[in-house]
């Protein structure tokens, strides 16, 4: 499967009430043209 993949990973560290909160955002983009191509 030769799909054009675009992956974006965004991590944000924030201190909430003395605790470390890690927020991760992952965006996965696949070319549907190759999505179901074996």
C-alpha cells in the first residue's frame, strides 16, 4: 500500500492545579485513492 500519509503530532504541556497536563493532537490524513488498495 503506497499511500500518501501526512501525520501531524502536536503536544502541549500545561500546569493545571500543580499538575502537568499533556494534551496531544494527532491528525492522520490518508489519500482515499489508495486507502482500500491492497
